C-alpha cells in the first residue's frame, strides 16, 4: 500500500461533524475517482437520528468520524445547515448514492459485494441488481445475521472476492463499526453502509414518494408502514434533533460549531 493522497473536499461542520458540501454528482465523481485509482474511500452518512445518537454513543461517533467522507443522508440535516448559516448544496441520500453507483457501474463494469439483511431479502436484492444493472458484476453476497465470532470469516470472503464496492445493509452502529473495524483488511476501494436499502430494493419496504422526500417527510412514510416499531424512535430523535438545532441557532454566531471549510480527505491507495 502506498502513501496516502490528500483530496481537498468542501465541508460544513455540523455539531462537530465534517459533512461534505457536495452534490450527488460530486459524490459519485469522488467515488469513480477512488475506484479508478484503487484508493480507499470509506463513506459515512448522517441523518437527524444518527446525529442525535452520536451524542450519546461514543462507539458510533468514532466509527462515523473514521470515514474518509461523510454525506448528509437526511433532508433535515440540509435544512439545519441552512438555518445555521453554512448551507449544504443538497441531500446525498444513502439509497440514492447506492443506485447512482450501480448506474455508473453498469457502464464501467464495477464489481460489487452485498453484505446484510436476511437471505430472502439479499437474494431478491442481488436478483434485482443483476436484472436492472447487467453491467455490474455482483462478485459475492452474505446475509447480515452472522455471529460475532464469524465476522473475520465474512471479512475474508469479501477480501477474496476483490470487489470495487461493498454495500453494507445493517443497522447503526453495526454497519459503521464493521466498516471501521475491517476497512484496512478488506482492501475494497468503496465501503458504503446502506442501512435498510436492501429492504427497499427487494420490495419488502416501499420508499416514500418523491414529494414526501422533497418535503423531508421520508421518515414519516416509514412510520406509516411500521408504526408499532418506529413511531417512538422517530418522535424522540426528531424532537432531540430540533432541540440541538435551536440550541445552536441561539448561540452567538462566533461561538457556533457550524462553519464551512475544506477537509483534507485522505484516501489510501489499494
């Protein structure tokens, strides 16, 4: 492995999290560059709930901040940045980033490994990728319900498959911690935690209509589908996030943690 290359990336610092101030196309360009140059680009994403949880879960915070680049997955994060005077250009949703990689990979022949979800959901996801993106080479897949003592074996399978992109469909903080723990051993240029995206691709969960997404109500659409499991989680985290934003907005401008800047994003040659 050679020395690291430093790539300047515009950022907005939100609650001590350096969020990349890039568009979706800009994010995909960074990914294409990393794959072309065989350089590691560990991707992190944040939404309102994750920002709240990072305040109390030191392990999650450390794993997210270990990412080479962090994107704003939630519309509420973009709105917060604008309210606090350091605007992000747009949302870079994890599932849209995933499908964007697949679309570009369809013409570039990217090799993909899918990790996570149940066997049933995983098989349906892989079948859909192969049907809709025939130019993508799915070089391996593994469900996400392995035991902790099997994790090294799973990481070995991924490394042996030599993918360009690893999609990790697990819940937080498991997916962030897996990527942070095994990134060096995996030697995969792009590691992207996609959460519940496999459930959407497999048709198990419906994604919110575009209007709901634009209004920042994708979370409410999810609650509508699984109210018993999700209503309390979203109610609590949304209120806590609003409180975080209000508290920050009430601070004098010179004392805020929100600022624009340029991060020296380090990506390591594979």
